[in-house]
C-alpha cells in the first residue's frame, strides 16, 4: 500500500493505462512546480514525494518493462535532487515525462 496515497494499491495502479499513470505523475509534478514557484518549499517537497511514490509504482508496473522503464528510472534519479534544487526546469521535466506516452501528450495539450 502506498504511503502518500493510502487508498492506492499496486493492483489498482497497474490496472490504469500508461497514459493515466503518466498524467497522474504529471499532476503531482505540476503541483511541485507551482508550490516551489510560490516559495512553498514544504508543499513543493510533498508534491515531489507524491510524484516519486507514483513513479515507483509505475517503475514496478510490468507494462513498462518492455520500454520506457529506463527513462522512468532516470527521471526518478533526477527528481531526487529536487529537494536541494527546487528551481529545476519543471517544464522540461514535464515534457520528458509526457513524451514517454504519446497519448499523454495529446491529452495534456
């Protein structure tokens, strides 16, 4: 069971499409971007925590093992430094995330 999303189980998460998984992670990253821009570093860090939790669930999802998993792992590593560097280029991070699933790009636009 997830810590920040207490009602979310691995099975529930894995039943979502790749697009929905990516968009949920993107929502948390957008919250982080907004919170850090406003100077709300604690709220920004919490958003990153939630994004990392969803990212971990996604990395463990078998449907990503055929492609995209390596990029998800790289993104996770990069996000880990957001606590020390909250002024990251959040737009680029979101763009990279959305490009992992072509449908997510279409839905987000």
